[in-house]
């Protein structure tokens, strides 16, 4: 890649106590690219994402976002640039806050003006009805909740979106809607994304390049074209592909 | 708010609407739902009614009292209930009904004062310790443990004995021993809330720890704390009355319920109504707070829903 990568990891290690969960991870994501991390549960893929997001302490190695080295503590400007959508829409929205309040919070923290208009626009952007604005999360469906989470992530105009299995907690019919929404938003807002999933079909749908993780390591990195052409080399990748064919067929 | 001016039928619809049009409507709708759930428990409603009635009686004491609570009439001492003295008179001929009303002000006032001192302190200490973790958590929790290690009444006794006996000392003494359980409870709640994704999402806005604790963690601790405080009210009443009974709380001419029992206990066999009436008041208040707390727990405790 000729231009500066938007996200860059090198020699990334994460320890949880004596558990070495991520080992020597290195990858680069170009601006506007969507990069996939695939692996079984426990392979460390979500941990990589949470480490980039600054939600994990106890890591070492090099992490850069837009060329800037990340330290153990992230400043407010970082959170303006990088946002995350969590796996479980039932757990990622505050149960005592209305959608309106949830969306207003990032605006208040960053001191962004015009909250009223921004919230209305954010709801429109994720195709939520106006009526949903003053509802509590428990009054929404799973798909609607995940749309709220996406709206919250995007309301302060980030350039990087970290997606942690954004559809795996949803019904199959809703999964496609949310994936298409993410695909549209990514283009419209020129977002750089990292998508974590255990589902190769989801990864293949959104990502240009992907890395396969096993036991905390990246075992193989390949493009979506290579994946589709069946050019995967590593046995674990082949296992995952075979498994996804089995599930589909 | 626009809804309060509408007729009753539509106000209910306004509250129960699942498409609220403003933050206030959403908030009031949620409260109304809680009230509907609370109303289904008749014992809890009875508890609430008794608590409210007692508060009203205490506040309106000057209007409802038939006599001056301090006026003695030695010729009329230890009278049984009559038309003149509804609940009889005590050992100095003072009207028990009037003293009971004014005593409610003292006893319930002490309870309210203790709660106002204790609940915010416990909430702040617990939330900060639980959210910050590490050294701050250890220090705050060891301090809490120190206070928790003293038996409540004994520490209160020592404290009051060191200071001057009186209502204020009793309040401070009870408050000193009452806050640690709230801090523990708030910390335990905070520990489970701290690692949820919705807090992670707030952290990802770049909000300060204070803002996160105050606006996102503390509101989640409030329901269980409210329940606990309500259930503890009765034990606070009993401690306040106990200190009064031992002569370390409110001092004699002040008509506090515990003090009233203490001064009248000599007459328990011959003129039993003199100590029994303030005893009944303490019993009723404690029971009412317990019933109310039980009902609140059923409504507010998220684990039971």
C-alpha cells in the first residue's frame, strides 16, 4: 500500500492475567477499506478489536490510527475518530435511557452543537422511524436496537468503525438488513472498518481483505477474491470454509 | 408538561403510549408503568398509605394535637383513654395523643435525616470504589469494613456518650454506622455494571469517569439502593427509639417515641397503655416501611423481572 494506512498493528500482544490471548498480531488497513477478522470463538479476534478501541488494558506492541501512535490511554479526539458497534444489541444500550438520550450523549461529551437536528438525521440514516426516538431499548426489536447502536457510533462523524460481530445476535432475516445498512453507510461516509465475525459469508459480503485467526495468531491473510476462488492455503481456513459450506448447504 | 392539562382518559393513554414524543413523556410513562406494577401488591400499597399517613400526621401535628405536648397536669396522671385525652395521659399528666404526634416529628425526622446523610454517601463511595478499582477501591472498602465491623448500637452508644446526648448526636451516630452496607451494595452493583457493553460504549464517547459514574452507573444502582434504604428504615427507627430508650437519644421533655416508652416502662403492668401506645407507633411505622420496601423490591429489582 502506498498511502499511510488508516489502522496499523504490529507485534500486538494482549495478556489477560497469565492468559496470552493475542500473540504477535500485525496487519494494516487502508483508508476506506473494510478488513475482516475471522476465527472461532476464543481465537482472540474480538480482543484485537477491543484493544484498538482502548477498552483493554495490558497490551504491548505498536498500534497506529491515521499514523498516530496509540498509548495506553486514549484522548477524546481518538474517540471522535474511532467508534465501535458491539455484538449484543441487548447489552450495548443503556436500559434506563431512551434512544434520544443515548444518541445525545456523544454530542454532549464532544460539545457538538445542533443535537436536535443531528439526532433526527442519525435516526433517518439508519432507517429508524421517528416514533422510536423516545422509546426505551426494551421497547425495540433486536434489529432496531442494533440500528440505534450504529447511529450512536456514527453520530459524531467518526472515520473508523470497529464492528464486533454486529449481526450474530440477530435473526437471519434481520442480519441481511443490518449488513446492507452497514455496506451503504460505509460507502456514503467513506468509513474505514474492521469487521470481526465467525461467519465467512458475512466477512465475504463486506470485506475486501481478511485475516484468519486461530489461538490468538493470524494464520493466514487473503483477499476476498482469493477466498472465493478457494485459494486458501492454511488448513484452519479450509476448515472454516468447509464448515460454512456445510451450514449453507 | 402538556399532558397534565388533558382529561383523565387521554392522560392515561399519553402515559402508556409506546411512541412517546418527548423525553419527559417517556420518563413519566416509565414511572406510570412502575406505579401500575406497584399497585398490584395490596400490602405494599397499604405500607405506602401508612407511611404517608404518618408523615402527614407528623407534619400536621400542631393542627391535630388536642393539648400542648409539654403541658403537665399531675392531677390527671396515667389516665386511660377518654374523650378528653384520646389516648390517655402519661406519668406527668401530659396528653399521649399530642405527644405521639409531636414524637412522630422527632422520630420520623431522625429517620429522614439519617437517610439523607447516608444514602448519597454510600452511593458515591460504592460507585467510585467499584468503578475505579485498584488502590482507590481497596482504600475505600477497608474504610467501609472498619465501620462495618462495629455493632451498630454499640458504636452509636459510644459516639453519643462521647458527645452530648441529643437528637443531633443520635442522627450522626446512626448515620456513621448505617452507610457501609449501602456502599457495599452500590459497589457490588457497580462491579456488574462496569463491564457491560453499554458502559463500554459510553467510555468510547470519551466521557470522563465522573460523568460515567454520575450519569450512567449511579442511576443503575439507585433502584436496589432505594429498596435497601426502605427496608432499613424500620431498623433505623428501632435504633433511634433504642437510643431514646437508653437515654442517649432525644432528651426527656422532647416527646420521642423511644423516650416515651423508656419513661413509661415502670407502668407496664398497672397502666399498660402508657408505654404500649408509643410502642405500637414504632411497630406500625417499622412494619409499614418493611411492607413498602418489599413492594418496591418486587417492582424495581431488575433481577426479579
